[in-house]
């Protein structure tokens, strides 16, 4: 098996065929390796199996225009992580398409983070307030005072189950109401905090973020229907919480954060936490894989810091240019012509060996819920 992200290659342990039919079991997989598919031969047939290294932390990207298989590929990686030892996949699911991972022993959870997991400086932009305005500065000050009044640092404390107290949204609103500020300022700040409460993602008693990565089974954070600002707050809290938990030595497993539609989270309060994982996450052992149909919307650091890249078909010139921004000599030439046309086919770029190959992603073992509905598949027909 050829293993992406690992220097050299690893012999297939099962001694069988090198092709991958998607039906392999744990026994015939090299240790700490995710089998994602097979090389695509010139005649279109499957060739040697292709895997991804899971022994070390990585930063990865999955590109692809709508309908080419990027979310499907992310699901394949989640399945493989669930079967590996010492790692824990956490999937951010903005579209509600990863529920099929329950079949791999996974669980789908509603988003719930503690208000204290968002730093005071991030609260004004999270609520759409100018930090320099009266309401924005009041919210900033109230959150800072509330966090300072709590013992400890009021941040998530990993998988140990021990958390420092966090103020609730109701407590923050009460503090705003009693603040020494003009009535219109207090009213505007309280109204924006009321909006945050309506999102339903903030809970002062939410479990620590590290608990999401305490077990091998995949955890899917269902953000379908969650407002953009609220989803960004959740991603910020989860990304930073996993990082801090590993820094503090409170996670025995290496977490892999898989983020679908990642372009939506690189503009807002979650951006700094994602950048931290890209630039510093590998040191404590936190991997980040971002999937997007809009590569051009990602910051250049996302490409420059990624050592694994899987690209399905792209057609927009600006998106192809973002892929080419890797500035790798082994991607020289007409990059657009090298991207495969078939659904489920991809160009994989391996920074460890400085090579690029065309692969066919294996079939999912769990149900894929990301396919668009078709009228032709509806039974009964109904009125025309």
C-alpha cells in the first residue's frame, strides 16, 4: 500500500491484492493507516491501494466542486479514523450529511459550548457589534469581568470531566442590565445577548470539549440549520478546546477535526482557532482536515500549511489557482487538465514524498447522506 503523508511506502499486511474494493477489514490494514482508495490506472481500472498516515498529526485539505465527492471523501476518512487506534475523529457537519457515521459506532450531537469558551474580545464581532461602540465595549467588558470573577481561567479543561464555572448568557444579560452605562447602550447590548441565547448553542454546563475526543468512535457535531454566527462560535470553541486539552495533557488520543464547508469558518470568530491548528496544531498532536467547494475562499495559509491535499474536480479558475498556490514543482504544468473528471476520483498531493497521483476513493461502509434527492427515485410519482 502507498501511504500518503508517510515517507516511503508500506507493504500491505494482508498479502492479498493491492487494489481496494472498500471491503477490507481491520486485520488487513497497515497499523495507523487509513485506506481511502486506490490508484487510478490509465485505463480507468483500480490499481494499488492508497492510504493516509494516521500515526502522526497532519493538516489536510479536500477540494471539489459540488457533486464531485468531497463530503463523501471526508466520510471515508472518518470511517478509517474510527477503525484506527489512538485517534479520535470529530466531524463538523454544517449540512447534516454525516449522520450515517452512526453505523460505525458514531454519535451525532447537538452543538453545546460554554460562553466562557469564547474570549471577551470575540464577543462583539460574534454579535455583530463594533467593539469600539457603546454596546460592543459593554459586552466585551461584561464578559471579561464575568470570566475574571470565576475561579481558574474558565476555559474548557479537556476530557477529565473537571471544568471551571462559566457564566450563562442569562447572567451576562443581567450584568449588562445592571452596568453603569446609558440606558440605550444597555438595551442594545442586552438585545444582542438575547439573540445569542436564541441560537441555542450556549450552555454554561456544557461538557468539556475534550470529551468529544475521549473515545475512538466518531462524533458528529450537527450544525444543520444553525445560524452562521452560532456555528462559527461552536467551531471556535471546539478547535481551541481540542488544542488546549492536548496542550494540558488531558487527552490520551490524538484528535482529528474534520470540517466540512470549511470556507464558511475562515471568516469570523472561528478563523483564529483554525489558523492555530494549521500552524501549531501538529506539535500537541491535533490534526485538521478542511473540505470545501470554494478553495479560493480559504486563506493562503491553509494551503501552505497543509501536507495532505485531495482535490476532486474544480472548474473555477480562482479555485484552481488556490490549489496551484502550493507552489510545488511537482504540480507544474496545466493543473486544471490533471484534475480528474469522474465523481469519486481525485488528485492527491503528498508533501511527504513530493508527488501527485490520481486516485479513486473507495466506497463508503456507512450510509452517505450527502447526495442530492432525485425526482426519478421517488416512489408513487404523485400528481404531475
